[in-house]
């Protein structure tokens, strides 16, 4: 008797993208640690994904999941994991210093302006960028004396070239240059997908799942986004993505506090506050977490430290939001901060 029958099971549509990848890898007989290494996710997350896969597909155990992966065509004998779309061969990371890999090997991307051109293409999620847009994004008010954009694109094509010479990574049309969809995997795109899953978990009232997904999204950050890259676009995106990271941490902390995970929340907030001492909403979130943990004196110390840094670095007093947070703590209502 077969372990599972594909016709009697829900379709793969009930699974998320990462869950399909986990099921494909499990179908190839990989252990949890091997799946984690192949998909660049924590090993604990593999077990959590597999548990959800079993529930959503109505499967009994791991063996049933392996059979189902073959039954539905997600895994093919002798060919390893197969997802429903071709696997990207070039990985690009913008959530840190710009990096690119092909088959796990780092690629040389040339000098900083050339890297900034690649970053602009990666940030636009497949939308074509004209030569004028690239000049504005990378050089701003000081354009180069010569038409260097096609030269940089040519060099980047050579650097990113796949073993399949017919498969382009950067294409050009009358609308401009863009990264070919399906030929590259940009970490920013993966983060945006996780943010959508976080929102879905929040709407479903699943704080533990939201915390787990936030942790996955935050793990994609490898330092300051686009660190060191020149140009107006890189400067703006550094600020935007840094704020995005802080917002993710604050979301994660709110759910951790609901789950009674004050220690974990406070440790992460202290680390982030040290890196961003002038970020007042972050200071308020830390003060609230400390108050929930019964540490009102420490919360007031956070206020005093923020007040001194604002005065020393910017010459300004604390904002109304930060002053109000202090007043609420003094009134004994610190746990209500940020509500």
C-alpha cells in the first residue's frame, strides 16, 4: 500500500515558497542539517517547516513527505531537488556590503561605481532602468564625462556570466537595463516575501510564527546595507533599509513581549540601540520592554542616555515622544508605552 496518494492530498498551493523548497530537499533524502545548509536557513527552522508541511498536506511522517515529493513531481529520481521554477544561478546580496555568488563562489564585481550600477539593478526588482536613470542613481549631479554605463554593464555581464552562455543575467531593451527574472536571487526580494508572511501571521494571530519569520528576515542583514557604495540611490537605500531592519526588530520585540520573552527582546534592543543611539522610537521600545520586565530604573537610565546623546551630537532636546515616555514611567504606566 503506498504511503500517500497525490490525488487524495491538498495541492502544493497550500505551501509557501520556502516550504516547497524544504519538501523538495526532504524528498531527495537530505537530513535536516543538510537541508539547512542547502537553503541557508537555521536547522531548527527546517523542523518547523516540515511539521507544517505534514499538517497542511495531511501526511503522517517524513517518509510520507518523501513519497509525496515524488508523487507531485517536486522531486525527480536522479536529478535532486526540483522546484516549480528554475533555480537562480547568481545570488546577490544588498542587505550588507554588496556581494554576489555563483554556485556558492564569490564573484569579483569591479570598482565601487560599477558595483553601484549592479546595486541599482538589484534594488529595482526587474524593472528596466534607462541609462539616464542609472546616471542619476549612481553619479547624481556629477555625471561622468564619457558614456560609461554600457561599459560597466558589459563588465558586469562578464563577471556574472553563467556556465550556460545562452542564459543572460543582465538584459537590454529599448526600456533600459534590468536583471533577468529567474536568473538571479536577490536577498532583498527574499526579505520582502518574508515580510508578507509576517503580515499574514500577524493577521492570523500567530505571534510565535511572526517572531520566527522576523528572525529569518533579520538574519538576511549582514551589516550596513550597501556599505561603502557611492551615489544618491545607495545613500537613500542605506537609510531606508536600515529603518526597515529597525522596524522588523521592533515588530519582533512586540510579539516577544506578548509571549513573555522579555529577556530575549531586551537583549536584542540593547544591541540595536547601541548601534543607533539617536533613534528615539527605538529607545522608547527599549524603555517599554524594561518596564514590562519590572526594570523601571533601567528604563529611566535609557532616557537619560538618549537625552545626553541628543544634546551632545545634535544639540537638541528629547522629542515629545521620548519625554512623554519618561512621564509615563514616573506615573507607573511604563508598560503602556507605544500603545
